[in-house]
């Protein structure tokens, strides 16, 4: 999986197609990622104390990593990721424009 925590990604398919967001969490074994503001579900929370009110929380849920691609700021779209060795460091680059991500 080429997507890491903190990457800016764009959703390619599904009900949230075209939305951009930051990766909050990754699950490499399940091949899933949690993206800020994408695939949001509502959870009803009951009051814990007598003087507290109940609330409805909006929680982002995981999306399959195959349905998102990394957003390249120079191209302005989602692109595939390639790798390049720069001064004995492996760096991720955009496949189309060859700029670092």
C-alpha cells in the first residue's frame, strides 16, 4: 500500500467520489484508510451523567485503499505513485510529472 498517514488523497469511486482529504489512519493488513470528511457515519451517543445531554457524533469510517489515489499538487489530480532513489533515500514521486510527493 503506497498511501501513508498524513497524505492528501482524492476518492476515485463511490458516493464520495471527487472529495479530497487527509489520511487520518491506515490499516495495511486490511488495505483500508480513514480519510477526514469522507465516508462519514452518524453515531448516537447516550448521556453518561444526569446533567449531560446526548449527542450525535459524525465519525469517518474506513475506505478501501484501491478506491483512493494520492493527490499530486502540481498535476492537480489524483495520480499513481512511483519511486525514485535520491541520495541513498527512496522517495515517492508522481508517475506523470515525476515531482516528489
